């Protein structure tokens, strides 16, 4: 099963939780045992798995990415500085993640959530959920 979802962040440099929607897709799929692959096709955004308990922790993640890859004028890529920095963030922060499905449910740790990472300006984006299994 392959599903395309649309999302739009409120601001640049933010994590948008998609956990509940992914859980719904898994439940509707009928897959009892397998793998859920969450992917975004953009080279300047990502899919992350982190704790959902403290949203301030999400700000720390984005702040760390910005400290490591600030928008600067000496990138080799031809795009604007923010997008060039976003490419590095997405390459390290992942654009695809796999999750175990067992007994028809997404298996996550007690505080784990799945997030769409918007590293550039907010715009209409897509992520996909692919379920493999029986």
C-alpha cells in the first residue's frame, strides 16, 4: 500500500508531528506484520523520529541543525543560502525512515513520535507512507 499525504508547516525550521496520521494509515492498510516506510521526496526537508513529550526539545534539534549548518554565502550549490543549508540538514537528518508494524500497529517507543522536518520556508509538501508485509 502506498499513500501520499500533504502537509504544510506554520513556519520555517520546525517539526510537524505526523505520528497519528501514520498510525491511521497503518490501521487502515490491513497489514498485520511488516514495515512502514515514511519518506519525503524533497532534498531540503526530512523525516525524523524523536520524543513528542517536550516541544522545546524540537526547537533544540532545529537550533542544533542551524548551528551546524547556518545559512551562509560560501556554499558551492547554486541555490539560496537557506536552501543550501537545508540540503545538508536533510542529508544527515534523513528523508526516509522505516518502522516495524506488528499486530496491525506501528511499533514505537513510549515517547517516540514521527515528524516532518521543514528546514526551509513553509510550503505545501508531501510525504509518503508505504506498507510492506502481510
